[in-house]
C-alpha cells in the first residue's frame, strides 16, 4: 500500500513486520489486526527450512 503522507519515502520490496502480544478489545485495534498466530498457526511454519539443516528427502 502506498503512503499518502507528504514526504513519505517509498522503498520497493521493503517489508516491515510488527508483532506484539496485546489483544486490545477495542474496535479500532481489532480492525487493524491482520493475522493472529495462535492455536497452532505460527509466524514461521514448521515446514520452513532451517539454517544449516539438510534439505528434506522426498
């Protein structure tokens, strides 16, 4: 999403990931929540390769 703020810097391909543990019961907050990583859903899935790990054999 492009920023509409004057003077905003746009950097193609740049991604910011913000995490926090709060779950504020306010409409404005709940409306801004994009993902909830609970109940087995994780930010980094279990099947993602690990650094230094051998590739899975199929």
